[in-house]
């Protein structure tokens, strides 16, 4: 059995996530405290007892999801299920930062601050209402890319997330994305719907945020990860800290090549993928990409205990 650990991205956040981990495992609680201290605020109170709309704000959701993933990782470690079980780590968009923190490439405190900066920069890069994202269901990546290109005109419209063989998310100017929705319906899409997001992530409109992240990443220590990272923008493993720094900047405007990343891990012999953190969205995508890969979601204390039996 060859295992990879993967970490979820934005959209997985729910009030109460990670609370039972913190109650059951002191090491998990310490992660939430470390994130609170790094940000100078009680983010854990928002995560466990706050308002869903406030938690969903990009600048809150990103560090909150990372904290929950790292708390789950620390709980696994407390049960003797350590990172050396994994041949690779990977994460979907912001989940890439969680993967790097889990692999010891960036400290939890620095990761929390980077994600707060990333969330703010992505939100501020484009005025509210100017950009949009949409999910195209039933089209493969090539077809979705062609639809986005046709819809763009003199605006931005790009394939942002290649999630699985039948789900691609596009991003760009709102009018162009709306044109793409109509074109997709004529090209055989089963559904094409606007997503309830606050900014057009992973497209050229995020260039101002990329420059912010370039400066922020230059200020923190990035080490070689203990386990190779399968990077979003290249869909293969990377082990160099310098390369990772550049890929994290590129990731802000680049596509999340999740389908290719999972397929690449499968081609390297990965048979099991553990989704560590909130929700089970990645597990669903993985099953649609490669049914031969077994998945396990680990987001609660009960999940951690069950994983001991593997």
C-alpha cells in the first residue's frame, strides 16, 4: 500500500470543524492556539462557535481550513500515524499551504499569516462584482478550456480548477464567465452554474495578489518538505524549497491541476489517499478520477481513531 496525504481547499469550511479534535487531542488544540497567536485574534472561536458567513470570508476561511487540517494531522501523529506513511502530500489551492505545513516546509504560524495575507490579497485584487467563477459539469478540461477561450473576447476567462474528468471551474470577468455558461450549454455541458465566491480565483485577474504573495513569501523561511509535494500548477512532485516558493506565487493566477495531480500519483503507485481536514470533497473527486485509488477522509476524532485500524 502506497499512501498520499491531501488537504482540502476553500468551500469545505463549516462552523464547528476541528472542535472535537481539539477536545480529544492536546496537540490538535495547540495548533488552533498557535494560529490564534500568529494572527493576534481568536480565530478558533469563530471556527467553532461563530457565524458561517463570517467564517466563509476568504481571509478567515483560508487560515481556518489550514488550522483544521493541521489539527487533524497532529491528532494522527498522536496516534502514531505519522507523515512517514505518506509517499506524497498535495493540497487543493490553499490546501497546498496545509500540505507544506504538514510536511514541515513552512511553520504553522507563518502558514497562518501567509494565508491571511493571501485571502486579503485575493479579495482586494478585483472589485466585488467585477469577477466571477462558474462550474462546468459534464465537460472535460479541453472542452472547458475551449469554451472559456471562446467566451473571453477582450476580457479574461480561463479554466481555473481542473477538478475531475467531468468538473472544471472557470474564472474571469463576470460578463465573460456568463457568456461561457451559455456557450457551455450548447457544447453538451450537463450543468453550468455561477459559484457563490467573492472573487475570480486562479486566473490572470489575480496578478496583483500574486505580487503580494511573492513579497510575503520572500519574508518567510521555506524549507525542503519532508515528503515530496505534488504541486497544483505542475501536477508532479517537487522537493526544492526555492522551487516551491515560485510555484506558490504561480499558483495564485495558475490553474489547479487536480485531476492531473491525482492521476500522476496513481501512476507513481499510490493506492490510498487520505483527505486530512474538513469535508470529503477531494475524496469524491479522487474516486471520479481513478476508482482504483482508495480514499479515507479524516476530519474528526472518530476518523482518527478509525484510521488506527488500517
